[in-house]
C-alpha cells in the first residue's frame, strides 16, 4: 500500500508539472533529482549528521523542511538554465544509474530470498504435550517494562508493592530477568519461536528484511502452533497478527512496519516529526486534529484492551476449551499517557519534552499506574477463571529512552513473573530470559523436556 501510494502521488505530481513546465527534458531532470532527494531524505540527513555536517536530529526540524524546499527551488532554477545538450546527458546518466540500481537490487533480492526463507518458521515442527491437565494461559505483556534491579539502580524506584502482591498470589518473581533483544519485533519473535534469532547477526540480510522475517514468524510461531495442536484456542489481543487473527489494535506493528520501510522519505520524516517539532518549540498542542497522533491511538488501544479483557473474563466461566490469551499493553512504553493515579498527562509530558529528570519521574509514575492495572487483572483472572491457570507477565525489552544517560543493560532488563497452578518452579531462576521462561513452563507444567541449552 505504501508503494502504491508513493507511485500514484509521484505520477500525479510529474504529470501536473509536465503540463506547466515549458521544457519536458529540463522538467524531467529537475523532477527526478528532487524525487531522489525526497526518497532518500532521511538517509542524506543521517549521513550528514554522522560526518558532523549537521547536528543529529531525531525529529523533522523546521529548518530542515525549509532547507529541503530551498534545495528543490535551487535544483529547479539550475535545471531551467541548462542547455539542451547538457540536460540530455544528465538524463542519460540518471537513466543508466537507475537501471544499474534496479538490476543490482533485483539480483540481490533473488539471491537473498532462499537464504532468508530458511529462517522462516512456517514449516517448524510443533510440540506434543503429555497427557496432563491443560490450564488456560494468560500472557500479559507490558511493553518496555524494566526489571526490578534496573528500576532500583537507575530510576530509584522500588517495585516492592507489585513484587509483594505477586509473591503473595504464588507467583515466581524475578529481579534480574532480561530480554535478548531491545526491539519488540525480535523479542516477541524469539519468545514465541522458543529460540534465539540466528539471522540477527547475518550482515548480508538488510535490517528491514530482518523485521519482516520476525513478523512472519510471529504470525505462526512454534509455541502457539503447538498449543493449538494440543487443543488450545488462541486469542489475540496483541500488536501483531497471530495464527490467522488480526491485531485488534490501532497501533499494530504491521502498520508500524510500513513506516520502517519508508522511514528515509521526506514525507515520512515530516509526517512523524511534525507534531514533536511543535512540542520542542514549547507549544503544548495536540495535533490530532491534523492527523491521528500516536498518543491518541495508544490511549484508545488501552481502553480497547481493558474492555476486551473484561468481556473475556465475564464469559470465561462458560468456556470448556483451554485457551492461550495474549494481551500486549503499550505501557509503561512512551507516550506516557497517565500518571500513577490515572490522570492523563499533558502532551509534552506524554512525549518526554520536559527534561531528563521529569521524564524518569513520569515513567516511574506510569509504571505504578501499569502495576495497579496489572494487579486488578490478576485478581480478576483468579476470581473468574480460578487458580487452575498459567499466568506469564513479562516486559518485551527494557527502557530505551535517554540512551546517553544509561548503560546498554538498561535496554535489556525486563519484568518477568510466572504463576503455575501447581507452583512447580523447579529450575526457574532470577535472571531468566523469555525463551527460557516459556520452555521451563512447558517442561514443568506439560512434561516437555528442554534438551536445548538456551540463554
């Protein structure tokens, strides 16, 4: 859809300009040069920042927008002054360059497909469980939720209230659990595939293709296919499309991947940076009237998940088939929608534009809000579904904001707590990864032997 949109807009822009430009060759040269800068705007800016020609930017600064428009005008003026012979020579250069680029990318694509396909899990064998009771499972994932140790050491926040609550309920609660990856795509893909991602370290595969592989593997992961094979219903309340069920959320990562694929374009940088640019200019304005803002989508999704959770739990006593219920909450991940009491933040506080100290204060306050919601959900599960359930509570990755202020370990430390009905927590440990967690759940609860030595 993104490619189609860009193709249609480009064609319309070209033919509109062609009708009003006096010389088609000069116009074509100017248009193709501007189009190149448009498509690779982000790459050009990032490269210029890397070699210190401009200051590093994370949003579209107004000066960059004006600069882009100025460059477009200059290119148009220069092309209008060129002689016909020079214009033709430059157009031939563009044509040869584009052909070579297309041939190179096509060859690279053809030869890379087979290599990438070996990392797809569609044909992965499933796991058979022993003839044990099959309790329903609740996988409650809180995005960017740090470990207890990280919260204490780097954010001076003691998570004792949540830890005490979970331990009293019979959970195994970790303090130093960690994810293998700092991005949601990779963390969830590895978790549900029950293995580390080998292709992450394959430098011959482009970054966006790695994310495509991760998304494809999440659609039919070994863990969920195995539960489905063993009689479980899979209910998807996550940001991903899983087992044939589309994500019910507005901010789903299939949509987000479109932005990854087009992240270098001027339009993408402008669209996603326009609202934050206003915040940096000290304007506390929510521009959702101009576009669907990130914060508006997240707030709506949190309400949707809460409604879906309550509806599920109200109906749960009537279900006779075991189920795997995956809920993915975008909290305490920014935007920081609420404070600890549930009061909605100002837009500037949502997007962390009030300084480092205020950012950490808001984040830990939002963490406390997330804790309150989590504790209510756990109580509801036990009340409606009873104690014969499995509950896995996790963060997908650690805290990724303010990278210059924290060591890398902060990006990986995660919340991790597990409830098993028989409270058999043999071999669980304080620093286990999500992969290890689910493999140990399969072993302790379903008799599936973990014969692989995994981190």
